[in-house]
């Protein structure tokens, strides 16, 4: 019992000395905060310097597919900000229906719904 009281007192003294040393070295551990410069926020797309073509495929019963200009609102906004350099085509179904035999919707290869690697056949590579 005497030994455990002695060990406990040594532990308490070590913690006390450690806390004093920590408070003395606190100034050495301060890190300077580097403030970042404010960057200008871009609110519209800049000109890419070349023509851009986008193919947009909509789905049946798609709420967002029939927004301003037909198709994606982002594509429409890009067209309005860069009218001479941006072209987009929207494939959409003629009506709301479930595609079946003889009545294909936009979910087929003819409408462009193919894996990107297979869409390169028309380039003749």
C-alpha cells in the first residue's frame, strides 16, 4: 500500500511538471494563419475559343427535360452566353409513353443512347 501511494505521488508530480512545461512551450506551437486572397467569382462561362457541340438525351416523363429552350437549362444558358460558339441538340420523345415494339422512345441506339466507345463508328477510325 505504501508503494502504491509513492507511485501515485510521483505520477501526480510528473503530470504537474508536464503541464507547466506545456504552458511554457505554448508560444512555440503557434501556427501563423495564412489568409487567402479573394478570387473573383465568375458568373458566366467564358469563351472556349472554339465551337462546342453538345448532344442531350432526355427521358420520357422528365420534368427537367422541358425547361426553357428544351433540354438542359445549363445548356440553354451556355447557348445564350456564347451564341456563336455553342450548339446543342436535344433528343426527346414525342409524347409520354412506354416504348415498346414499333414505338421506340429515346432509350435506343438511334437516339444516341450507346456507350461512348461505340458512338465513334461514324468517324471512320
